[in-house]
């Protein structure tokens, strides 16, 4: 506006001199102003268009970045799914390989079982011989019956000569008691002179002392006159899996409620109560059915217990005393079961045919050696290192090996388990030293045995003896060839063709033994302390009676920080364990509430148990069952029980 006012002033002054020139300049000035205004308008419109285009470009760029991020995320998910599918495919391939090998084994067995032409005639001749033998046995049985009848008549006549007035008839039996042969009735009216099965059961003084859990002993004594149905091996193994699952769930609920966990016999009764049993009596009879199977196998040693059933009996305290396992071993086994359960391959498949299911019922569930070894090592970390170095050899001794057609000898189980384990560690990327420091070298180079051992330990493999791999890999006194290692662990090598598996029962047995070994090392000092007390106090040792203050002094010599309540808890457990021991042969139905005294072995001391007798095994088992854990750094016992 200032410029316009200045222009008008100039034009007015010019108009006074030359009006025509002033009008000409005014028209030119207005034209320039209009042109500039029109150009400015077009320029502003163009600026708006450029701004809109720039804004649209920014929006498109933002959308493109978001689309690219989404695309990268989808690619990452596809890669993860592809890796997962690859791992599953490898697992399916291994299972298919095992299944094909099983099919070949069954085909070979079928071929072997096919009868030949002369087999039928041979079987017919053997059946004739069997018929003749059965006839002779029937005749011998008839003669035996006559002899027994004659003995009965002679016994009655013998007793009648004493002038005793009785009429037992057929309701009596002969019993040898304290060196005398007497005739005891078994009528209801003569119950006070009745004899039980324990009167006829001899003492197995040469065998190990047996232990029966106090709850089992009470239940068995309550139902000592009841008929118990024993379960089969297949039924009891199926029941054990269900009991373990129920125990895991019950322990979690007990921990949440801050109450003590139940012992395994109590947990079994609780499981059957929750399964729909009519009452406590039915649940306890079901428990006795499980134990009857164990008792039958103890009598008939020709059919041994399966590893799963044997471990169950040791956790139940229904076994020889040296094999009894404390509850902390049970807790560690159940924790490992939750970790490894998804890796266990079950032979039973509901989609198979009836004939195939019958074939697979004889095979126990199994898992691969690497998965079992890693689970054992993870479970033994809290216990210590004593079990770590023995877990490999223990697992390998119970493993089964499947090799390819050109894999060589099948007898070297530990060597093949080592190959399979190290190959799986390498494939999972855990064996970094072995993969990057050894296999990355040239084929003509060598590594020392110390370097290879460090690589094995770096992969998480603990061996008690390096001879597992030295006998196969050492070229001279202290060198290994890299080309040999690359040939073994490379594509198509021997390690890739080894399939090492271990049965479920064997795996849990090895794990329980490892945990128990570590815990025994921690309380070994307590056993030495108690042995010293037994040698010093000869009076108590002679009477087989150990009072509370003697046990308390031994425990406080081991750990001065124990209170009277803790010592009393261990003492009561010792009493329960001692009262739960015996040396009766046959089926143990229940123990009377009295002390059993073992016979003295020739040339050795007596195995004392029952009542107030306490051995080193009993006090160690009582300390571990009470929840005491020995710590080497502080030299104390720490109570870790739930209560």
C-alpha cells in the first residue's frame, strides 16, 4: 500500500506537467500490477498442489514401511514354521525308521515261528509223552492223599493216648511250636488257640532286611484275613503312570495351600478315593492289590520285576531296606516326569489294529538317549556333581542301539551312545568348541586329547572314563585326526545313523539312583558319626536299645544347630523304620506291633531292627526322609520339609 501511495503521488506531480504521459504510465503500472497478481495467484495454487503431492508421498511412504515390516514379520513366522516342520519331520523320520525296523524284526520272528513239515509230528509225540506223565502224576497224587490220611489218623491216635478229651475231626492242623508237635483247631470257638500264617513262615536270616511303610503295614494287618486280587504286570504299570500324574497334581495343590506333601502310599489311597471308589476300605484293598503283585514276584524269583515296577516298590518302601528311597528322590523323579513326558514315545496307539496293539503291549514306552541324558543332568544340578559323571554310563548300560546297514559292530553300546549324544549336541548348536574349534580345521590337522575332552565338556557331556572315545579316536598317544572326526560327524557319517533309545522305566531308575547317590554322599558323615557312637556305647548296643538322648547327641555332633524338635522328628522316624523291618519270607501281610530280632549270621554281627534298634542305614534314611540336606560349605543340616 505504501508503494501504491508513492506511485499515485508521483503520477499526480507528473500529470501537472504532462497529463498524457501520466495516463500512459498509470495504465502500464496497473498492467504490471495485474500481471504480477495473476502470477502470484498461479504460484500459490502450484504451491498448494506441491504440498498436497508431498503429503500424499509421505503417506504412501509410511504405508510402504508398514507393509514392509508386516512382510518381514510374515517371512520370520514362515521361517520359524519351516524350522519347526523340519524338526518334526526329523522326529517323524526317526520314528518311521524305528517302526520299519520293528516291522522287519516282527517279520523275522513270524518266519521263525512258521512250523516246518516235521514239527507237527514232533509235537504230537511230545503230547503223548505229556499225557503219560500227567497220568503218572495223578496216580502219585492219589497215593499222597492216602499217605496224608494215614498221617492224620496216626496223629489223632497219638494225641488220644495222652488222655485228652477233644473232637476236632477235620477242623484241625498240626503245628510245630517251640520244638513240640501240637494239634491246633481252627474253629471259631477255639480262636484263642488259633495259629496264623506267620507261625508257618520261616525267617530268611541270610537275606536282606525287608522294609514295609508304616501305612502299608497298618493296612495289611487290618486286611490280613481278606482276599486280595493281585494285578498283572500290564495293569500295574498302567496304574503307576496314573498314580504319578495324580501325585504331581496333589503336590502342586499342597504347595499352594502350604501343607506337607503326602507320602506315596497315602497318595495312592487318595488317588483311588478320588477315582470313584466306594469308600476307604475299597481304596486300601486296591492298594494291597498293587502290593500283592510285588509280593508274588518276591516269592517267584523266576519272573523279575520290570524296572518301572521295581522303582515304584522302592519309592513305596516295599522292598529290601538298602534299596528304600526317601521322598526327596520321589519329588525329583516326578519333576523330571513333567519335563520329559512330552518326549516319551508311547507304543500304544488307538488308531492301530487289534493285532498291532497286541504286539506293542509287550514293548515299554521309550525316549531318545539325548533327551534322557539332558533331563538327568538338569535334575542332578541341584544335588551335586557325583551323579553327573555316572549318569552317562548308567544310561548307556540300559540303552538300545539301532544302526544303519554299514555302521559296523553293535556291541559297543557306550561308544554308539557317545556318538549319538555328541552328534545331537552339534546339530542343536550346543557343541560350539567342537564345531568351531575342531571341525573347522583342515583335514590334515590334528587335535590333542585334552582339546577334545574340553570340547566334550563344553557340549555338556560328562564322562567318568575317557576310554569311551579314546579306543576309537586316538591315532597315537595323544592326538586325534580332524579328518576322522569329520567323517564320523559329517553328513552320512556313523554318528548320523545311530539311533539310541532307553526305556521309560530304565530312565527313571537311573535318575533315581543318581539323585540318591548324591544325597547319600551329603549325609555319609552322619553314618560315620552313628557308627562311632555304636562302638563307644557298648551297653546300648548289647541291649539293642537306643534312647532319644543318644540319637540327639549323635545328630548334634553332626550339626550343632539342630533343635530338640528336629532331633525328635528324626528319632521317631528311626523308630517307625525299625518297626517296619523284618526278615519273614513269603507274602508279608502285616507285622505285629513288636520288635523282630534278626538271627546272628555265622561269623558276623546281628542285623538289628525292630523296636528301639537303630542301624546306620535307618538313621540316614530317616534324616533324608525328614527333609535334611547336608551342605558342604556351611557344614549344617537344613530342614527343607514343606511344613
